[in-house]
C-alpha cells in the first residue's frame, strides 16, 4: 500500500441541529492525486476545512504522516477557489509569504521562489503584481505559494473553476505534469467529472445527507494524447454520473 501522508478517520460534523458529514474516512498517499466528487452542499468544503485544521470535527481524527493534527491549522497546504494573492505584493513576495511567516529571511525566501518559477510557468514574472497576470498565471502563482506552505499534503477546493474552458483545460494538463515532477500529494474537490478522471489516481464520491463516502474508485486513465475522447473514458464518466445521482 502507498505510504499514507494525510488520513482522516471516522469524521463527524454538525452545525446546530444539521448533520453535515458522518463517519468519513479518507486517505491520501505520498505522490498521489485524489479527487472528491459530490453535488453542491453535500459537505465537501466542510471536510476540507477539517482536514486543513480550520475546523474541528465533532468526533474523529486527522493524521499527517501518522501524527494526530486534528484541529491544528498551518500544517497542510490549502488552495481555495479564489487565488487570494495580495494585490500590493509582487508574485515573488506573494509566493514567498509562507516561508517568511515561518521565519525565513525575505531575501532567501525570494531566491527560493525565483528558482522555482520556471517549473510553474512563471519565469520572469517575479516583479509583476497579480493584476498584471492572466487568470491562469495567477492560479499558478497561488499553487506555488500553497506548495511552499506545506511539502507534505496539498488540498485544493475547485482550483480551476473560475477559469474559462480553454485556460482550464491547459491548466489541468499543466498541473498534472508539475504535480508529478514535484512529487506533490494532492487531494482536490471538483464538480467536473472530466477533471476528476483526467487528473486523479483515485476518486472519492461523497453522497447522502449527511454526507458520507459512498464510493471509492481507482482511476486508470486511458492511454493516448486525448484520453477523454476514448470509449473507456466515456464509460467511466457515465458510471460516475450514475453513482453521484444515487
């Protein structure tokens, strides 16, 4: 079994009388990309808030590399739907922020960021500000910052949903390549079944009320340059669509 980086066991969460998630157990292996699918309002973001330590579960535990980190924030990288880049800071200073907050000298942190810009498609952009970048480039900068926040595990909540279709497709392909090159361990939320199939090694489906993990699927992408056009890919998409609607 793949070495587990992030794991949750038997998570429950309610807000007042409303039960949001129940008995959820998930895991993320080192170097693995895992997708979480489910309809709106099913509890996906609540689960990620618990995994990141922003919220505590009513019961259950979260483990990072075997250590109980339940309710402890600042240990897991979390890239949300908005890039949240600071408009008054350059791209280099935005990306270096996690390093500076951990006590690294600003100059050293900037140098480390600049050395990574090429891999993230941002070479030569270190002095630019967020308003000077396209939506795709802003998301790349946000991803770089999130990766520097935590080398262990990265959570992504619909990271490409705000992009237009062409930019989103390009970003998906780029992201998978850079995740493999950097050895990232990524758990991401998406409403897009195509995106889940194109990017992930495994797929969790969240369903019910309260939300529970209804299915866990291993995902083997069909070979070829455009796997989404294959019959196998289409059949997998139809299968997942049916599972989500159950």
